[in-house]
C-alpha cells in the first residue's frame, strides 16, 4: 500500500463484496455520484474478497480498503466466513466492515455465529434507496474518522 501521504487525505478505498452484478453496478454508480472522494473495488465472492485483502495475484498492487461492504450470502466462501477470517487476521481486523443485510433477520443470523461486524446496514431494494444508503455509509465513515485518534 502506498504511504498515506501519497493519496488525498479524503480518498476512501471501498471494497464491495457483492455477488449480484446489477446491485454492484447500482452501488458503484451511486458511490461515484456521492460527494465522497472514493474508489470502489468490487468482487463477487468470498474467495475473491480474501485474495483482494491479502493483495495476492492480480491484486498485488491494490490498496488495502478503508472500509468493506460485505454481503453475507455469497457463493462459495460465505460472508460470515470472510468476516471470521478478517477478525482473526491482525493486519485486517482493524478494517471497518459493514454487513449488508436484507432485513433485521439477516443481522441476527450473522450475530448468531458469534462474529460482530462494525455495523449493519439494510441493503437497498429500490434504485432510489441507494442514495440514502450511500449517505448512511458516509455517516458511518465520518463517525469512524472522528473517533480515530490522530
């Protein structure tokens, strides 16, 4: 990863782990339209997420994300497995994880595995809801930035 002083201070690197290509496109478009300066990296399954985070193979030059948006229901390695591995890796456990749930039940399912994400946000269903979702992620991010000691 490049030293922090080589990238703009307000640049946020986001890793989106989302198996649905249509949802991924909506996320990307809405984050691009948001006021935040961000780069969104998208992978579609748990293995690809772990490869990205470990900076292996074609991901060797990718930056570590500042925040991870994680869909728990993934093909292959589940989002719960990814979250568990993140929380057990000292280099990765400090990356904030937002678990994308489809309902309150989704949050309870993830928590029932004894693993905690940093926060849970309900995944937008309608395209218009993505704008509100982006604002929720922004609020979460700014809350983390304000809590981080300088």
